[in-house]
C-alpha cells in the first residue's frame, strides 16, 4: 500500500482492485482495476477519513491473495476537504483523467450530492456511499447511485420507536446540521412519532458546518425543559455537544448519530463519563467487546488489522465500517465473474440477497433489488456504558425513507 500527496490537497491511496473502466472497453486492462474515491483528509471531518484508509488496506489484502480474476485493485482516493466544489473537481479528475471504473465509498452527504448528477449523466457507478441520506435510493432518477448504511431517516425512525415505547413523559429537543443529513434524521424521527410529534418536540436548533461552536444552541435546548436530546451532529460538533451537555449538568436521554459513534475519535475527546448513557443505532460488531472474543469474523478482522493496518486502532468504528464496505464491494466484483462492465457491476450491486458481510451484527443482512437501492435496512440500538457500546433489544427493521 502506498500513500503519496498530490500537490497539497490530494491523497493517493494505491492498492490494486479488479476490473475495467467499463462502458469504454478500450480502457479495460488484464492486470488492474481503478476504483475512485473522495474523502476529507483535511477539514472539519478529517478524522472520518480513517474509514477510507481501512478500505485501502483491505484492497491490499485482496491483492496479496491474487486480486479478482487476476486483476489488482488500484484505489485512488483524493482529499476533498468536505467541500462540495472540491469534490466535483476531484471526481471529474478521477473519471476523466484517472479513468476509474467506478466511485466507491466517497464520504459525505453534501459532497456526494455535488457529483450525483455528473456521475449518473456519465453512467459511472457511484457505489456504497458513506452517507445515509435517503435520497440515494432513487433507481428511476439516479440508476447509477446506491447507498449502503441504514439511512439517516431509518435511524431517526428507530429513535422515535424507542421514545414512544420507553419515555412516556418525553420532551424532545433537537440539534441538527442544516443540510440533507440533519434533515433526514429529523424527518425520520418525526415520521416515527406521527401525530405525537407536535406535542413531544419542544425545540429545534440548527447549526452550519462553518460555525465555530454550538454552545449557544445547547444552552437553549437545556432551557427548553427537554429531557430527550437528539444530537444530530457530525465531526467536532458531536464531541462539543456531548461535552457541553455534561458541563451544563443537563441529563437528557441523548441520541447520537451512527456516523459519529467512534469511541476513540468522538466519545473520548468529549469525555467517556460525559458520553455515558448515549444511545446510537448499530450494525457492526465491536471488536473490543468480550462477547465476540471467539467470533470468527472478529478474529479475522483483528488479524487483518495487525497485518495491514498495524498503526491503526482496531476498535475504531471507522476501521470496522471500512472493512465491511470494502468486503461488500469485493463481493460485488467477484460476482461479476469476469464481466467487469459498469452495467454488470450495477446489476450485481442491485441484486444482493440475504448477504451476510463480515463484522456485521447477527441478524442483519444486505438485500437489494433493481427497485430497492437500500442495502442495509436493519439496525440494533446500543447504549454507551462508559467503555463500549452495549447492543440492547432486538434487531429493528426500519423504513429507509418516505415513499417516492
């Protein structure tokens, strides 16, 4: 695996993958396949790019085992700084200069939205986005784009189910990022509450990614009398919000997004004691949890991390998720059985039936169809005990979004 900086802004992660530049057969080679990606290696969400580094390591593992159909995987990942204009620039470079076959696991809702139309117009697969926006499930309007994780709408819906069943005197305060990500979570939560939402939600506050802090919004929510807090934030804001709630001596039932459930990157900076009791939607196993001590998936994952990512924290959820999504892409490429055209890759990605991926919680499987572009539609709630996330309750099947 090689890392090199291109100019001052682009990180090239080289590692060989299977395939072709498909749609234009003259770009097919017998030895390698180029996979494109953009991620925020700099900027407000730079810590989240851990996931793409884990994916690059996984592809290196695949290459060491012979690649796919004899082809090596080349993973080209550029830094977009979580800036949509930069994402567009880097994506055009990947397609028009690097001649990648597909885009995979690019991170961010506004950033992926910036290139959504471009990639569909050019019929370039935009696979397994690292964004849970419900808009990605649009087979008619955007047939070359498919998400991966349970949607933000679905996760918000699961939070609502919990509130209705377990917090009879709920008074809900919401802080959300003022974009599609935040609005999806809130929409799913309100959809789950139904008519009760007008009574239960006492205040909503928003913030912009460019804001330096969200302290004033947290103070307003505390003063509203809310005893449930929807912390729909990402990046540094999640840690800030958890810490501010704790410092204020406010003790609501707090929900945080699965996007920012990393103990090492999010909860530890906020304070483990401050994070105690937070609830999140989970779909992956925690390799630090003793319940998985003898689990084959976890043993394989830890061996992989030791060999291919020895300097990284194996307990970091971003590493686990990168491992899972890279496994999903490799599953699709192997199912192509040598027919590595873009149209066949999309066919395989949209015909996954009860696929269990390594490191995914028991009972959660991937299902897609030509009419269903939402791979993961199940999750399990987990509560932070001060050391790790403890899954509780049953696996929940959630709505992925409003009917189109």
